[in-house]
């Protein structure tokens, strides 16, 4: 089942224990980021008071004791997009309460899956669907997921990563 709009947004307000994201692509081609990304490539930094809706979502969940975690899988050298993601995303997400970790697999491959997904409350899996260029084409609720496997991948990703603030960038 594909998820969109309010139906998708509800997952971030209705989880009760935890939300975990595995992020694997070197680039995400997001139309709403194009102008900002071009500015970043030209040397621009986020403006004073920079804010976006995800920060409110994360802050609310953190205040309610519902952790949001993400492991960003990457290889060096960092793509321009990942550098942008750090400067315009993670530098703000972490203070808002998101636990972001970096799994640098440049020198080893810990057998992560080659797809992005969310795991909510260790009971619900949503696969993020992308074209090869990183353009998102949908979100798919995984019917009857192998939860033990997803939890194993989550735990492996957490064990193979360091907190965002400790990753040299």
C-alpha cells in the first residue's frame, strides 16, 4: 500500500515508542530543495532563524519521550548532497531532538540493505521508494514485514555508526 499526504504524516504523530530511519542514498533529488541546494553549492549557509516543519515534529516527539533516530549510511568522499544535508538538515535536526548517527562504510561493508526505510514502534515498516537519481516516487507500507530482520538491520546500523556530532565533517 502506497502512503501519501496526511496518511503518511500520521505515522510521525501516532508512533508511541520509536521511529527509526535508515538512509542510504548518496543523493536525494527533492524538488522543494532545489533552490536551497543550488545556494549551498554557491557557498550560501542557512539564514538566521532557519526553520522547517520537521524540526517541530522531532521536537514534539522528543518532548513526549518518543525518540526519532536516523542512521545515515555514507562513503567518502561525501557527495555534495550529503554535505548539504549536514549543513541544512542535521545541524538543525540534532538540536531539535533527533538522534542522528553516521555509518561511514568507506572501508567496510556491514551488509546493510540497499534501500531506505522507516521502522515505527518495531511493528511497522515503510519502504521509501526512489528512482536511481534519488527522486522519491513513493512510500510503501510493507505488508507482513520480517520484523526480526528489520530490527537486526537497525541494530547493526546503530552499532556500526557514531553520533553525528562525533563524525568529522
